[in-house]
C-alpha cells in the first residue's frame, strides 16, 4: 500500500512517521514546503507527482485557534479550500482519504456526549473553518473524517508538555475547570489511522468521533499529569472567564464514540491509562 501523509512536522504526522519506520507499506510524508496548502492551484500538480496512491492521510491544519479570529482567510485556505481540493483529487483518482477534524464544532450548549449527527455550535472561526472542510468532502466515497479532541504527546507544543514545563518552574498554576472534554494521546490517534488504513471503508464513509475514553476538565487533566509525574505545584481551578481568549473554547465537548467502535471494531483506552503510556515513553 502506498500512503501519502500530509503534515509531517505536526504531532500526528510525526507519530505516524515513527510508526511507518517498521511498516511494510510505502509512506510519503510532506511538510508545508513540499505541499503548500495555501496555494490551492498547485495542489493537484503536487499530488500527481507522488504517483499512484492508495490512501491520503491529512494531518495538516491551521490550528492557531485564537489567531484564526483575525487570520480568517488563512484559516479558510488551509482548513477548508485545501481539504476540498485534496478530497476532489482523491475522489477523482479512487484514493481513500482520511481527514482529521475537531471537537470545537460541538460547542452547542448541551451537557450530553456529542454524537456525529447531533447539534453543532460553531462559535469560533477555527470551528467554522474546520466544519467547512468537513462539508467539502462529506459526500465523497471512501472518505473518513475523524473528529478528535485535546491531542497531546511527548512531541510538539501541547497541554502535557506545557504543564510539565510550567509545573517544574512555578510554585502554583491556575487552570480552567469549566471546560469539559476528553484528552487524546497522539499515539492512539496514530494507531487508529494505521488500523483504518488496513480496513475496508465500503459503506462506512463519513464522520466519526475519536478520543480516549473518560471525561475530565483541563484542571483534572493537569492534576493527573502532576500526580503521575510527581510534580509538586499547587493547582487552582478557575473559570474560563478568568482566563479570557480571543476565540471561545467549548465548555462541553465530550464525544460519544460508539459509532467508530461498532463500525470498525476499535477498542479505546481510558485517558488516564493512555497518559501513563505516554509518560512511560518520555
């Protein structure tokens, strides 16, 4: 199998790259210098240079959530228009397409686990651009869209690495406790991508939720990180309004994962166990 992975330098792309080193499949990885997602007219030409592909995994995205409120055009180019173009190329050439989206689309004011066809709440430019990207490819065949949340790992800029760095350098920290969701260990997300690559998607195209099992606030997540790493830093829970940001964060983005578990036979670890695995590999 010949697989193109777009977004080599991000958390997920890097995790897939590490796993690809022991795979029998042929992988091609691109960064933004290899495939400019802001230059929509060049995408087809660039993709055609990689030859006959069996699968495209798009790990790339505009993820500067707060900057998106002002860099609207850039967020649209990367999160919507480039996704549409890649999806059209995949559809025209009979290539499976795996794309990753976000829990931010679920900021709907409800406090029940979100299902894929349930009520949405697009309350930030980031969420709007990611959802528009989903809609651009939702009717394509052999296309799977994964909505995920709170991705972290030992590589890159993420909540885990930030908390460990700050926890070791400060006596106290304040973390919001009224934003509820589920962390996703990037290695588990990469394992999902590779597992899906080997499966038949016939009749299964569409949107799926994936994160580790369980529910927590950002405060709970930080507390567990400090507990498992023996960091002695005083944590204080605060409201989101005490830590204002340009873009609104979802207050409840817990996702129901029954669809992906039943459709593809996926087993999912609890987030505290996934965190143990992550920290064991630091």
